[in-house]
């Protein structure tokens, strides 16, 4: 399991080793919308948020 933290080390989300989000969905979305930089706790590397916000299928504008 990996941990995503913010700039001050507060835990934002937990993910599996294959990057499946298992906790902190809302906190991750809020941090992303605020433009916060998030980091992997074990390595200190920045988290690429596009891994978690992929949209599959039709864009929302095409749904009724």
C-alpha cells in the first residue's frame, strides 16, 4: 500500500501498489481542485494526478 500526502505531510489518500485508490477519494479530489502538489510518502516524488482522474467512455456533456 502507498500513501499520498500533501506539502505538510498530512495523509490525503491510500492506494494499492498498482495505483488503485482505496481511501481518500474526496480529499484527493479537493486537493486536486485547489491545485495542491501531492507526494508519495515513501519516495517524496510528486503524484501524477492524471492516474486517478481518467474519464472512461463518453464525456459528461454527452450524457443526459
